[in-house]
C-alpha cells in the first residue's frame, strides 16, 4: 500500500488572513466614524482623512492584484 505525502504531513495551523482584509475593515471603520462626525456636525480629524486616503491608495495601487484594474 502506497502512502501519500498528504497523509504523512500534519495540517498546518491557521495562519493570518491577507493584509487586504485588514485594510478593508479599517477603511470601513474610518468611513463609519466620518459619517458619525458629519451627522453630529463635528470637524473630522485630518489624521482620519490622511489614513483613509493612504488606505485607498494602497488598495488601488499596492501589491493587491485583485484591486488593480
């Protein structure tokens, strides 16, 4: 009886999700916070806008092939 390589090697533990998922979640969090501030008539912190723009740029032009059109 022949044993396959898959039967000899244990399954690896769960790793990390791709960074793009973290970036998408963070972008959604920033967008939601900006909407809450607009609704409450508060000034949006410039750091939020800068981070949002950076994430959008990374998603559009970064190494994330699925976002490059």
